[in-house]
């Protein structure tokens, strides 16, 4: 099993969600203390391939860079 963060730019990523809604002036945030962990699509594919070739029942949870959701909302909201 491989567990990782949000794939940047995917349908599950908060970034496209905020970009679609920034024209409204309101970016909905459920919890201001929330953080997100990011991984590129290629990094995700590479990790899954590695696990398929090397894993023997382990769980892989990599250390990934994170950011506060409020920082992303501020950055996207200020670039309208």
C-alpha cells in the first residue's frame, strides 16, 4: 500500500478548486488549521511502481512537503 498526498492539479487538489472560485471572492475553508501534502503525478506513479517491485506487504507513507490551506487561499486570492 502506498499512501501519499494530493496530486498537484488533479481533480482532488484544492488548487484547481480555489482557482475556479476565486472570482467569487470567497474561497471556502472548512478548517483554517488544515494542511495539505503535495506530490506531482510523476512522483506518485514512481512511488507506486517502486512499491509494486519492492514491497512485501508494507505500507509506504513518504515524507512530503506540506502547506497551510490558508496560505494557498491567500496566494490564489491575491492573484486575481
